[in-house]
């Protein structure tokens, strides 16, 4: 991407993809700078504006991120795929707020799903794949919110939403070039949802899914950034498993998962910028480990 930009400094698409790489590898300032370049070159491109909102969110500039997403949603003649992405991003931002704001998360995600679902069979391959990605992420997001909030029949609802996400992901992987990373993503977030349950369920099946997906992903490339990215995501899965097993009072398993989380997050953090969200996660990990030892 840097070579492409050296050849054509006005290549906005390359800057946008560069921002995507920096986001995935936790390099927040670089992501923000790259997305700003893309927006400066093509200020009317909604996808680039939404990427910029993502980078602002990673830097904990949440109000600015909300304003940027809202500005995209307020546009006339907005492409449906951009509308679905904007609604999904608004939901993710809402989930970070207090109880009243977080209660809007599911509404935003349902609207995103409604729009994306119509695009999941599009003849345009790029649009179809983007729609499936949004559908997977939105379904998992709803499951997480159900786990956090007061809902009846939580287990059944969680199973349904996670099941739908897995079904869409497998279709994407098997028929449309989707990445196995989707399996790791779903396993990690399912474990996060289970950690909000009282009483909760055995996390072992999702831990196995995360480990198997990570093994496949790590074998795909020896690129250092890629390896760090996968290790970080696996570390987050172990962190969530630690939280679940601590709730279940399974001390030995909790410590096992906690040590795995420490090891993987340490490797994953080596190239990442210390931003609010990652610092909070590492703090939570040490707190959980301390709590297990205290018990």
C-alpha cells in the first residue's frame, strides 16, 4: 500500500486500506492519519468517512465518532451498503454508553441487519461480501447486548443470534471467500457474552473453536503484524474464558485461561499503540487474575 501511495500520492483507496490495516493491528494514530488522508482526497466518499469514524473511536474520541457517523446517515442518496455500515457503527458506539444510550444498540443493529440482509444476495461481489460481514458482526453484537441487559429466556435468545451469525459466517467462508477469522471473532464475542450470564455456561466449546481458528490463521502467513493480530484476538478470547470460569468458580481453568491470555496478549501488544480500550482490557485481565487468586 505504501508503494502504491508512493506511485500515486492521491490514491485515496490505498490510504483507506492502510487505515484498515492499522486499525486491525492497533496502530491508532497511524490509522487516523491514513483515514484523514483518504477523506481529504475524496471528502464525499461515505466509506472513507466511516473508516475515519472508526479511527476516532479507537482513539476514544467517541463524540467525534458519533458526529461523523451521524453526518453520513444524514446524507441524501446514501448507498445502502454504507447505510448498513453506518447503522452498525452507531450501534457499536451506543453500546459503549450508559444504560439509556446502550439500550439503543439493538435497535440500530436490527436496522443495519434489515438493510444488509437485502444486499447479501447482491450480484456485486464486493457489496455482497461487505453485507455478509456486517450481518455477522451485527448478529453477534445483538447477542452481546442481550447478555448484558435484562431479557427473558437469555440462553435461548443468545443461542439463536450466535447461531445465525455462525450460519452466515460459514456461508461467507465456504461460498464467498470469507476469512476463517470470522470463526475466531464469533467465538471470542460469544465468550464475552457468556461472561455476562449469571449463572453462565461451559465456555470450553467456544475456546476450542477460537484455538482451532487461530491455528489455521497463524499457519496462513508468517507476517509479523498478522501473527500479532491473531495472537491479540486469541488473547481476548482467553480473557473472556477466564471471566466465565471465574463466575463458574472453576479456579484451575480460570488460571489456565488467564495465563494463556497473558501470553497471547503480550505478543499481540508488541506492535500496538497503548490506547484507552487496550489499556482497559489489560487492566481487566490483571484484575480478573487477582480476583481468582483471592478466591
